[in-house]
């Protein structure tokens, strides 16, 4: 209880800024006390704001208070110092659950400031001081506080592990190095650390260089995005302008056709109406004359009839009905037919040109500038896991090793009927669709043809030639014989020279239209390279001569 009371006195006379006993104590207007230098320094920092605050209660003072020494507090602090006691640490100086505690503190443990790899003990500031003051500790290694110090102690010999076994890649003590690790490549932990530190620095340099390279790449891609956006905006703007002009032209043609039809309509209607009026006048005249003749025909006086008959006016020339039908009226049906013909031709042109426009749009690919792999390590970065599809294998081909190996046995295998099976040639197809960048290797024994093809390649034809890899426009094939290479595409042979090897590598960049074949031994030699345009996903394919075999390699 007495100790607890003393503890209270310590906290009472401690400065909340420096956490030490008050030195030249002063009180601020709110009643809290501080070391004079501590509160002055605090307010000096607030000088620019012209607002001065108490660090404890946060009360502010518009005018910087005048500080006077608190004589009573000073006397009490001096009396407290005479007891030999120091100010108690603040709560945040004590070790919490997540902190490393001082191993020397006997009561409430303080946070450790350092850990000693020699003593295998963690020390607070007070208990650490001898390591700085006494020459006996000058060879001790101090590190940041650690909870894993005991991991440095050998569980078998209870000794500090100061050695490192490179053979077993583990830390050991000296006794281990002459016992169970005798004859192993052992060095001091410091020497191994130095070596690993050099490797670490090299790794860091590589990482930093890669960071710089990637940052450059990011900037390039940012610029690429801007260029794409600018180019796309220009393309849209230009296309809109052209389409607007085309629409304006179509509107003009439509207006001209409409105006011409209406004008011709008016002309033809006027002509017909004029003729109609003439006919109607003639009909009126004929009816009048017919009435006169009818009246004369009823005259009973013969002399009067003979007298009046010559006085009748002669008939005017008649508009013969045949003059109206000299040609059949065609009206404007031909106009509609002509416009319809223009529409059909325009649709054909637009359909054809749209395919070209669409292809130009889809050909835009800024990532094609990414460099192609050069070393085998670069190619292995794109390695893919490829197997063989039993449903496509010719009945004389035996698949094994998880459908990675194929052998031409010359004997019928018990495969079920399947529409994808090759029936004329000893060929087999991979089930995996290959797009993007892919790389794979195979070990061959004997005559093997290595190919890629579209999935819709023929499975059976009349003489079996159309479905052979390389004898059509749907497959690309490297013919690997015992002493020579040939490349086939669309039934065209290209002789290939290069070192003979049982291992063949195939690299595909589908988007870039690149297909390459390599001879793999101690070096990687390019045999043949194709630059084309692939319109469908590809599949790996193999043609196996009788008695020959091939196995797809596991590269991952």
C-alpha cells in the first residue's frame, strides 16, 4: 500500500510532455503544470497559429500566458527527488500484449528498447544502459526488440546457434556442427548472413531495376491509352463526318427523285387533262349535232327536210381513239425498280466494305509491340499443359501416361466410335484450344509430324490426303524425319535445315500470327517460323509413323 502511494506521488509530479519529474514547474491558467522548457517549446510550435493550448485539457488561450515558476511545486519536487525516486513512466511506456516486454523488470514490465542476441534477453531503456556503459558488453549484438530470441537457441544442446549448415540449409550451434552435421559445409551465421546479404542486395537491385522498367512500361502504356483515345476520337469524328455527308447526299438524291417524279407527274396529268377536255368538248358537240339530226329526222315536210339538211354544219375532225393508245402508259413503276436496284447495290457495297472496316478495327492491337521471347527461359514463361484427345486418335494409336504419350502400334485399339476421330491418317489432336501465347515441347522417337490446326480440319476424305496435316489451309506442319525436316502448309513443301534433336519446341503467338518450331538440345535453334493470320483457335496435333512415338513434356 505504501508503494502504491509513492507511485501516485510520482505520477502527480510528472510532466505530461516529457514524462519526467517536473523541472522548473509552471502552471498554466487552466491549472495544469509542466516543465517550463516543455510548455515553452510546445507553445513555440503554436506561435504561427496565435492560439495557445493546454496539452492535457486542450483549453486554448488567445494570448500567450506569462509563465511564472510554481514555487510550491518546485519545493515538493525537490523533496521527492531527495527520496531517490524517479518519475514513473506513462502507461504507453508499459508493454502491452503485442509488445516485447523487458525480461529484467520484476514488477509491471516496460516495453523493450533492444534485444541482445548474446544474452538472448530483451531490455527496457533503464536495464539496457549497462550494455552501453560497460566494456564487458561491447561485443554483444543489439537488435530491434524480438519475441523470437529463443529460436536462436539449439533445442538439442541449449546453445546459441551461431553456425549455419549450408548442406541442410539450417542454423545450428557449434556442437551440432561437430556432431550430427559433421562433414557438412558449415560456416558462421555471420558469414552466411554476409553472403545472403550480397544475394539480397543483388535481388533488390534486380527488383528495383524491374520496378524502374515497369514504371517506364506503365508510362508508355499511359501514353498508349492517350494515343488510342485520341486516335479513336479522330476515327469516330471522321467517320461521323463522312456518314453525315453520305446521308446528306442520300437526302439530296431522295429529294431530287421526289421533285422529278412530282414534276413529271404534273406534266403527264396536265397532258392527260388537256386531252380529256378536248374529248369532253367533242362529246358535247357530237351530242348537240345528234340532237339536230334527230330533230331533222322527225321533220314530216319533205321539202323542208331537203331545205334544212344542207344547212347543217359539217362535223369537225374527230380525235381518233387510237391516238390515245399509241403507246401503253408505264406510269412510274420503273422509278421504284431503279431505286430498289440502287438500294440493293448499295447494300452489297456496304456489306463488303463493312467487313473491311470491321477487320481494320479489330486489327488494332497495341500489345503486339510487346517483345517476343528470345531465350528458352523466356519461352518457358509461356509454357502450357497440353494433352491428347482419345476421341480424335486414329485406331492404331495408343495413348498412355495421362494422354501425353502416343505410339503407333500398327494394331487396332478398342476405341469407341466418335465423329471427331481421324479414320484415314494416324493422327491425334489436343483437346486444348490454343490462343494468346503458348509454348510446348515434345520428345519424339522416329518419324513424327508436329502440327497445329483448326478444330474443323477434315477427319476423313476420299483419298485421305485432304485431312493430312499441312496438306490443306487449316493446318501447319513440321515433318520430322530421322535425318531431315520439312515444313508443309496447304500442300506446299518448304525444306528446313537445322540440327537434329529428339526434342522439338513449338511457340505460338496466336494474336500476332506467329508460329515457330525449334530444335531443343543444349541450345535452342529456330527451325522454321511462320507469319500469318489465324482466324480460329488452334489445337496441337501429331502424326505418328508406324513404330514411332511422341511424348508431350511437362515443363511446369
